[in-house]
């Protein structure tokens, strides 16, 4: 959530942010109104309570008609105090409910618009000219089947559409990717974490995933637990309700977890292969920093993502995601999109978001700097979303005979193997 004081001081900034996101601008005014009622009812409650206490001191000293009158007044005051208390609680509950619905304030440098209004910041690597090399590239599913690496038919038989098996070298390739990604993160100072895949509602809501993203979340009604769509959720909630000494910052974690997404609204999109699936594994970077350091940390996370994709020898571009395509928690987000040859376009492989103080306020995570205690900033960045990375590797490093060259960074984790060979027929 955002700082209510900031909202009162500069409501136009919040209105502009909501407008840029394509969200309800009237929510800002409803929130301001509820906040005013909360504060005024709180003042009235305090005044009535003070009057009630003062009256309570007079009653024992009074007698006769005066005492009867004071008792009558005390009875009315008790009712007024109770009513003011209820009014204050109702206004506070409404304020909190509206505050939780408000997205983070969009960074002023974010391009305004929808999904296609991003700004390309950088391009890296060289896109292969397969025609010049004399063959038509195969897509990742055909390559995966030739290699004995991907089985979507049995995935659908066992679990339904958008599920899959990674088999043989496909399973080994995932393990190689995960180990190489964790090795890079550890070398950069991240603490490796294996995180829970199920979280309580307060963890999911506190991270911001029960708002606009709720339709993509799996919920276990019987247990009132949620399956995470990213280890960002348990990593953000890891320090929930804690105060962290400023000298401990930055705290950086690299979480590995299964991820589950309903992919609601994606009917007909990316139905072939394993690009868009309901379950996948991912290595996620997560940082806790002082608020004034969040912008620099955002750039660091982006650099680590670029380092990873460069080590995989993939052509990619970096985009500044437009305002209406941001998640509710993100003030700014950069995506790294790899070139997918058979689709002839760039597709998202990693993203990194600066969530400023939005999540820490919701999760009650603060830093102590001397005598001052205040919210800190949280940031997240994908290092390796496994299936999409496998898609990019297979398609970009394929050879004419259906084999796939292994990027050098992965070879130590594949027993030195330099090429993935098709299965013998």
C-alpha cells in the first residue's frame, strides 16, 4: 500500500498514477473521504472519552439531584462513546480496504500506455539468419520431441492442458539451468533459498497478488492456502512483521520454487509446447533495501538478468514496461525478452520490478535506522523461469540435424556435454 500522508499531500499524483494504470481514478477520492471520516471520528472518540473520564471523577463527589443528573449524562456519554468507537472502526476498516485496492504509485519515467506501449532500452546479441545457414528452424516442441526432452501429450493425459513432462536431457537441462542460475546468484551475494509453495492469505495479499492478479492464483479452499505463482511471495513475506536494522541491508535472497498459474484469460495463446504453462520452476531474486537505494538496486537486478541471458548466448532486448502493464505492486518494471526464431519475435524471459515501500507497508516490514523506524523497499527479479528459457535455448542453439548446442555456462552441469543429440530412431 502507499503512504496515506503522501496521498493527502499530493492526491493528484495518485490520481495520475491510477489513470496511467488504466485503473479507477475515483478510488483515490473515495479513499480520501474514508480517511477523513476515520480521522474525524477518531478525534470525536478521543474527545468523548476525555469527557467521560472527567465526568467519572465528578460523580463520586456529587450527591442528590446533582449526582442523578451526572449519572444520566454519564449514561448518554457511554452511548456516544460506543457509537463513536463503532464509527471510527468502520471508517478505519473502509480506509484499509480501499487502500489495499490502490496500486503502487507509477514511477514518473515509466512510459504511459498499454502492453504495446513499452520503450526498448537496449538490444543484445545477434539474431541468427537460418535461411543463410541453409535450413528452416524447428520450434522448441519439435526439437524437444527429437531430443526426448519434452512430453506434452502425456502431460495432458495425466494433468490436463498446459502441463508437461521434462524427460531425459530435458530434465537434465532444467537441473543445469537451476544450478547455473543459483551459482551466479550466490557469487553475486544472494542467499540461496528453497521456499514454500503454499502460503497463507496474508502473505499472498501482502505481496499484492490478491488484487488484479487474483484470477491467476490457485486457492485451496479446504486449507485456506494459496499456491504461489512465484517465490517472490514467500520471499517478501519472509520478514513479515519484523524490524530490520539498517546495517543489515541490503538483504538479497535467491529463491527456487515451483510456480503455479491458472493462466486465466490466455485461452488460445501459446497453446503449443511449454511456453505458457500452469506449473513451472523458477529461480527468483529478491532484495530488501533502504527506500533511497531502490532505484540503484533495480538497475543491479537488471544487470544480473542481462549477465545471465548473455551467458546463455541468447539474443534479447530490454524494455521499460508501460504503465497499464505493470503489476499492482510495481512502480517500475523492466523486462528482458529473448528472440524466439520460429515466432519471429521477442518474448519475455525475465522481469524485474521496483516495488518501493508498497509491499513492506502491507506486510509490516520496517527498518531501524538509529531512533527512526520506517518502511523499507522491496524489489524482485526473475533470474531463470525454466520452461521459457528452455524454449529460447532449444530454438536459438539448434543445428540443422536437430541437435542443440549447449551454451558453455551450462556444460559443467551437464557432465561437459557440448551438444544435445536427437534420439536414435
